[in-house]
């Protein structure tokens, strides 16, 4: 039996398209719940009882003042993601966010964006996998259901090895072969490139501690090789894809029809509120 189930929310950023605010703290729920509260409710309902906020010096006090060290019985820890502003224009990316929290992680953790709502069933499924699976795991979303009508988005498209997981006795899952980052996707470009039925990652993963340790090594190498690049970011899908190619990890994907929604631009707020209003 697993006593601790850890979920990491990446909430270090402030969005210029939101007037320098945290998208995670935008009130979008039917009762003005903040976006991060919707996600935390979904996670804690599914059994996650340890929350890690990856914060920046700019967002740390915001979250601590609101949530302190406990949310509905779940312990909260704060991991600080920093960078040298004399050498860089932005943080080192999502892989760096994960590694920033490594001292709080025991044997595994779910990591996800703080400005996305993934769906109750996704957290419920990841909670089950937390107990019974020793592989890395991710949900696969239908790409066309994750696009924005107001701005372009970046998505990692998934290619799977069909049937192999089933042969090993794992139903309703497939091993991931590749995670290929695609940038500046719009409904028009997805349709034009016949990508409508592709599946994608929404940057939510259940990762084993061994994988997290490997990602820490990847991050160190990335920082070494891009030391003179002020904007280079070490992204989780890219680094996981490299580890898959090197056969250092095995990543399983399960299909989901969960209602994903999130904030990319200010114009998305009304859409997210409308989606959540139907669930009240």
C-alpha cells in the first residue's frame, strides 16, 4: 500500500498575456474557484495527499499566503525554481522545474502544469497506476480537443508501439515510442496536415524516481551545452523522448476522453469558465 501520493504543480510563471499575473490563480470555477484549486480538488479526490508547488521568487509568496502548508488534508511543500538573470532571460524549462522539486520526491511523482485542468478521471487513473505500475505513465489526449481558438499552442505528438503492452498483460495501454514536439499548432494547421486524430501529451506524467534522476543528469548536460543561450529551455517531452530513444526508460500511455481545458491567452478564460459551469 502506498502511503504518500505526490503531485507536482508547476506554478513558477507569470504571464505577460495575463497582465503579469499567475494563470493558475485565475478564478475560473462556477463559484470563483481558482484554476489551481480545481486541479487540486481533482487530485486530492483521486487520493493524492502530497502537493508540491514549484514556485519562483515572484510567485512563492502568492501561493504560500493562499495555501500555506495544507490543502484539504494534503501536505504542501514548496520547491523554488530560480535562474541567473544576468545570464538568462527566463527559467530553464519544465525539466528544470521537476528537478527543482527532487528533494521532496520519494519513489515517484506525478508532475503537471499549474494552468491546465486535466479531468477527474485522469487523476483517478494515475492514482491507480501510482500503486500498481513501476513504469512511467502518461495520458494521451486527442490533439484536436486541446487546441486554442485564440492562439497557437505547442504539443508533443505521441507515437505508440501498439499491442506490446497487451502481450505483457497490460490492458488499455500502449508503450510510447516517441514524443515529438510540434510548435505553433492551430486548428487550421492541424487540419491541413491531417493531424486531427493524433494523440498528444499535455505535460502530465507519472514518473518513477529512477527516471527523475536520469532527467537531472540530462538537465545538467543541457545547461552545460547551452550555457551561452539566454533563452534555451530543457523541456520534459524532449528529454523523455531522448531517454526513450536511448532505451533507458519505458513509458506507458493510456487513452483518455477526459475534458481538458487550460489557459493560453486571456481570451481562453471565458471558454474555461463555460466548460466548468456545465460541471456544477
